[in-house]
């Protein structure tokens, strides 16, 4: 089960990950970034808690079809982003894998020097 603190801990555990609250008019909206790019976005006081994550478009479609808790990204590019309910119905391993995949998709698009500085295993 995920709460805001566990989500925060998981996201910040990735190399180079930072947390920002970039929207002054929406101070409860939290972003997790790597290389200045968002890989996870959440509203920390939302009930139930959810997180928006970048996803390969084909995988995004399959996940949405298999899990009603996964829907097209709220206020995001619906082809590349999913919003995932963290109310407890999804297996934690699936959520953790989706967060990692989102991080990896962002890092994969960073310049090689940044990837190396992050010691990103996807570059190996």
C-alpha cells in the first residue's frame, strides 16, 4: 500500500531524482524530476492518492485495459502518461515497476553525459 511518504521515498531513491512543488497556485502538486524532466507527478493530499507516470504508449494501453485503477494521464499527454490510483487495489510490485519505467524513459532521453553521471544501468 502506498501513501504520500512511501511514494516520495520511492521516487527520491532514484539517482539524481529531485522533488519540486512548481505550481504556486496549486501548492499541493508535487513533481519528481530527473535531469530537469518530470517522471512522476502527484497531488500529495489527494484521497485516494494517485500518481501520474510516463509510460511506453503500447504498454500504457495494455495496462489501462487490464487494470481499472490505471487511466490516461490527467492533464497530460494521454498517449504517454498514465494516472495510477494508489488506493491499494494494485500490486505494489506493479506500481514500483511503473515508477521505475517512468524514470528510465526520462533518463533514456537525457544526454549521454547526464546518463553516465547518474550511473544509470540502462546505459550499460
